[in-house]
């Protein structure tokens, strides 16, 4: 089935254990910190459930499902999947990084390579695929936490001064396991249905208790979320903060206070090699990051479109120096989009018949992400100039009879009226100057981890054989002249 927005909102009214500003949240759908993002996610589900948006497909089991769960078997299906994801990304202008299609993509990857999980405990071998089908057929919103907390990164999980600072197996029972510890960075977890828990950072011998992979409902007993401060609260209006109020998906520390996980929700148990294999020996990491690059491309396209509109509003869009800056923005955005499309066009078909994005181009784009976005924002700042600092405190000045005349007279441009100009510059500020905007710059810079991690993916997946063969061909084409006499 493909859910509606209303069905999604009802599904998260489940007494989940979230604390923000020192108080427990009663209902995430009405709390000021989460109301905007839950309405945004509900809108995504309404978009997907509307047949005209072409986001529904027939599964291999004959059911109808959201294309975010599609396991592509051809270049055409990979394109269809990307176009569905792009529909969602453009509806949020790329500012919801962990929308439901992200972790759904990982699970599509897990399910497309079931033999990887057969290398673990026999009783767990079908669990990942079974849960994928359950999530797909119920159109669930999955989030994840796959990074241990920043306590002492010089030590392995088992070497920390206290056990179970990171998420690990505290107890094994006949019917499941008990999990204790914490994990970061639960982006979107507060408003999701299920949480996928594992570890993508390298584990070392001795870390077996932390080498697990499982899912847990967000309202599970003993599961607690501690979100960062909300960027959506205490804002005068959506007009004044159009992104903060709607797209702040929240990031949270997730604490497992002896949370019970039944065996059917455990995919990997105390297996360091298999924890890594689930990401990199299945299509999961590539499908998940194809979604991420689709979203990133939409975000860059939005930012450069806004830059172009502001330049036109200020009457500077025909100045050669400004055209050069706009052209540079276009080049940066086209680079990210082009590499995404190349990864799709040059996709490979694996031994299971799955269409997998070409890692040379996919990880090439990902390796530049931490540089591209700050550069785009820096150019955008230049083009905007001081205009974002010269806007009224809120929309109230635009409607108050005592102030409206001044707004009309002094905040205008040759091409747009005062309301449109304020609207443009307030949107620009939410991209570059608000807490929300600052969080997004940090998010894109560390999306794949530290820069060496992101570029490491590109290094390992480029395929240097072709490049080295070309260099070798040149080297082998000449030598020291035999007739040379010294």
C-alpha cells in the first residue's frame, strides 16, 4: 500500500519518548518543534499516493508500493526510481535530508542481496528481507542511527572507560536481545516509524558486542530521544522563516535504556565483518547515496535559482562580473547533477540482476559534496550582499499601517515590489544566515563523515585500472633513443 499523509500522522501518535527543552513531548504532530516537519512528511506521502505523480509501482510480489522501496532491475527502473525520489526532493527543495526514501533505499539494497545475510546466524538469514517487505507493504518511514557517540574517537567501542556508551548487546535472551547504550545522529527519528540501528564506522576485534544490525519501533519501551534545539520554534511566521518552520527534521541523540529487540528484528549479531558487508557488499550504500545525491542536486538547483532571482531583483544580473558568478554556480550544480545522471546511465547489473548506480560517478559526486555546498553558499553570499541584513523584523511591518508606507517606499527594487523583495531576502537568509541554514552547511560538509571518508569512497571505487592502463600505454610508447650517443 501507499499511505496518505493523514495515515502517516496517525501512525506517529504513539507515546514515543522524546525530551526537548527539559520536557517530554506529548504529541510530535502538534508540538511546535515537530509540527512543521510532520506536515511536510505528510505532504510527501500525499504526493506519493496521488497516482498522477507516478510514484507507485507493482512489486515482485504483485502488491502496489511506493517507488522509494523499488529494487531496480534495469537502467530504466533505476531512472524511474530516481525520478520518484526527485519528485519528493523538489517538493522540499532538497532541505529534508533524511526523508523516508533515504533508509528505504538502504533496505531495498539489503533485500536485493539476501545471500550476504546468510553468512550470519542461520536463524537470522531471512530477517532483513522479511522486514523490507513489511516496511514496503506498509509504506513505513524508517530512519537510522549508524554512528557511535563522539566520546573518545581514539579508542574502539570496547576500549571506552565505560561499557555500553555506544550501542551494544547487554543481554541475550531466548526470544531476543537487550540493547544498552547510545548512538548518533538520529536525523528525522523523532518523526519516523522505525529506527534502523547498526554501525557504519569501522569496528575492531573486541567490538563484537557492538557489531549488530536491527530495527526497533520508535515508541519502544526504554528508547529515548534527545533532540538538539529546534530551529522551527519561536519563529514569527513561515513568511519570515520559510525553510526553518517547515523543513527542520531534527537530529537527536538516541539512548537505549535496556531496549528489548525480538530475534525477528535482528539482522546481524556480533559479526564485525558482516556489519560492514551489509553496506558495501550489497547495493544498499549505493542506492542510499543515489537518493542522497538526487536530493543534493535538487538543493543546488534551488539555491542557484534563488541567486538568479535575487540578482535580477537587484538589477545586477546583466553585469559581467555577476554573470560570471551565476555561471560558476551553474557549473557547480551541473557537476553534481551530471555525475548523478552518469552513475545511472553507466549503471551495472550485479549477479542478482540488480541495477546498481556506477560507483565511479556516484562516489565522485559524494567526494565533492563537502566542497561544493560551501562554495555555492559563499558565492550566494556575495551575490546577496547586505540586502539580507536590511529586512524588517517580521511580516508585521508590511501590514501595520504605521510602517507599511516606509516598507513600500524604501524596500523595493526596479523589478519586484516591496513584499516580493522582502520575501526573497528572508528566504535567502534562511538558506545562509539562520540556525537552520548553518545546520545545513554543516550537514552537507559532513554528510558522508569527515572529508577523508567521502573521498575514500571515491578512491576505492573509481577503478584505477583503466586510468593506469592509459598512463602505461603512453609510457610504453617511447623510450631512450637507441641512437643516442653521449
